[in-house]
C-alpha cells in the first residue's frame, strides 16, 4: 500500500530515531530551507569536545573480531554492486561517510577496530578511547542506515553497561563515551535485549544528567554549553515518546507528549505534530503549529496538508501540496503531492511526478518505494520498470544522504 503519510516515514531517520522523527538530513535549496529530508543523513559528529583524561583505560574487549558480524551484500541490486562508483578498498572512512557509502563505512570501521583490514587501514590502540568510540558510533549508525539494525542491536551488547566505571573518568567524573553513542546505545540495547521498557528508563537517566549539566553550565555562565544541553534534553523528550509508541503505550505517549513544550524557536513544532499524527490526533497536531507566524507558515501548511490526508480529505490535501510545491523545492512536498494524486485516481500524473523527482536526483526510500508501488499499480509486468529504476538510481551522483540502495527500496 502506498504510504499516505510519506513525511512520517521519511522523517523517521535511523540516526536520530534511531532515531527519532526529528532529524532528517537538511538539503539547501535555492529558495527555502526544506522542511524534510532524505532517509539517510550523513553520520554526524559530536558537537562537544571529547573528554580528556590522564588515566589509561584498556578497551581491548571492544576490539575482538567475534563481536562483529559480516554484512551480506546479496540484498544490494547488481547495478550498485557492479557500479564504478563503488569505493576502492583503501578509501578513508571519512570519505566513505561523506559520499554516502554506509555499508563500506560500516565494514571499514570494523576493519580498523579489529585490525583485520588491508595494510593501509591502520589498527587502533586499545587505550585510544576517542577513536574506538568514534569507530563504534560510525559502525552502529551505518548499520541502522542500511537497514541492518538487528545486527547493530547484537553488536552493541558488547558495550554492556555504559554506567560502569570503565567508561567514567575517575578524576573529573565525566563520561568518556560521546553523547551521540550513548543515545544510540539506548535504543539498540533495548532491541538487543528485547526489553523495550529499558529504553524509557535509560532515556530518563540521560535526561537527569542533561538537567544537571544545564545547572552547571548556568552556574558558570556558559551559555553555549547550556543551550547544547537544553537541545539534548528536548531531543530526549521526543525519544521517550517514540519509545512509548513502540511499546504500544499510546496513552502514556500522549500524556508525555502533552508535557513537551516548544522552546520558542519552532524547531520542535513539526516533530510534535508528527508524533500526534502518529497517535491519530489531528487536532492536537494542528495545535502544535497553530499561530506559527510568518517564519513557520510552511510548517503549518505542511501539517495542515498531512492532517487532511490523515482525515481522508485527499482533494483538499492535493490543493495544499500543489500550493506548497509552488513555494518550496522539497522532496517531501513532491512525494506527498504524488501520493494524493494516486488517492484521487490520477495514476499517470502521480507516476510522472515521482519519475521527475528521480530524474532531478532525489532517491529517498520513501520516494523509491512509492514509485515502485505505482509501477505495480500500472502493470502486472512491473519488474522491468523497477529494474530500469534501479539502473537510473545507481547512475546518480554519490551523496552524504546515502548512495547505495537495497532491494527493499525497489520492492524487489
């Protein structure tokens, strides 16, 4: 079935949901800054400087080859596996991530961790926790980006309890593990141990730490640190809601969501609205972006259009998306416009919109999946159309949002 709320699907990027609905990669346009992004953002780096310690720690227990799994490439279409865009064996990890070669980056990270790669791939010192945790984050994040989250959930178990003393600087009391890895670890550990409630408790523990850091930053008048920790606390609130939804605790999710407030910059409004839509409350979703002002007019228009789709008002939604398309250059707008065309019986027009977007260079999972579904609606002999689509996407330029696709993207 066509994804009628394409933005919801596209916004649930693995890095931040793992990732929460809040963070799709942002693509600059010549007009407005897009509201949504592709499925596969580049692996982010930590915005905070790493903790420095004079104590030598031994993290060799994270360098054992048996921890890590092989990544089977059989679900990658041949057009991608045989492409000249496949990176060379000695490509640096940074280049692999920058060009969206997430599968290759996941492999390269493990080769460096376990010293099993080519001679050009350096091995890591067991005491170099900065590099070890950076490589681990890259490995786990890239696994989620290539739809190998179950593997990541198994491998993350090697970290065990991140509150253990080995991860703490005894001198300063600061945590040695980067914040991003700690947040990613929460959801993956919950999946790996089949304990969804574990993630809610762990998010609350991180939130408690964030509040303490906000207090410390305020005391020393460090405004940048205070704002950083406030943003992290806000993100954790969204993550808790997502975890409750995954547990099917919709009442708890709705209650928790009602306690979250926008910080006044409008950044949370769309995330909150999407979560309310996920819970089926279109009025609450509209309320999140009501009176957004001139700066938030596009966010309000997007949420209105999504609510119209959720309520089955596809003709009205179609007009809303058409109006947005005249003002925004954004993949999400085009995908939802095409979906509305499908639901109003305009199959040919929908297919044309989807194909034009691919020709323009867009290639998110949501776009490819919906176009493949459209091919299925057009003809029973749709496999050739899908294979031609694979060839076309494989010829697209590499991008930090992810170049290589898998068979599921094309419904093969």
